C-alpha cells in the first residue's frame, strides 16, 4: 500500500510540474480572449457587424479562397456542435424534452 501511495504522489508531482507551463500559457491567452467586451468596445463591435452585413449583401463570400471557406466552415460546425451538445446536456436526453413531470430522475445509490 505504501508503494502505491508513493507512486501516486510521484505521478501527481510530475503532472503538476509538466502542467505548470501549459497552464500559465492558457491563463495568459484566457485573460485576453475570454474576457467580455468593455463598454468602450461596443461601438467597434457594432461597426464590425455592420461591415459583415454589407459583405453578405454584396456577396463578398464569392471572393474567398477554398482554404478560407474550409476554415470558416470548420468554425461554424464547431459552434453548432457546441450548441447542440449544450442542448443535449441541458435536456439530459438526446431525443427530446420529457413531457412527463419529473420524467428524468437521478437515482442515488
């Protein structure tokens, strides 16, 4: 039993050491990319959205390269999958919402 505890402790220590640089890099990017927009950025967001709508009306998507289309399609598919997986998790069912009151029971042991 003592050997098991020592091996788990050493594995935990090596995991913490190897995860340190990766976590610091993650937090550095997360502070920038995951923060909500500030009130000063709202006009810039609305201007960019207006440009996007103008590009859609002018059909500028016809001038994109195949690589740009594939990247955009991949991003759209990823966003759709996150949405649908979130819905499945929220419903706690793949098929649909339960029509029976208290239809989904979590049985505790």
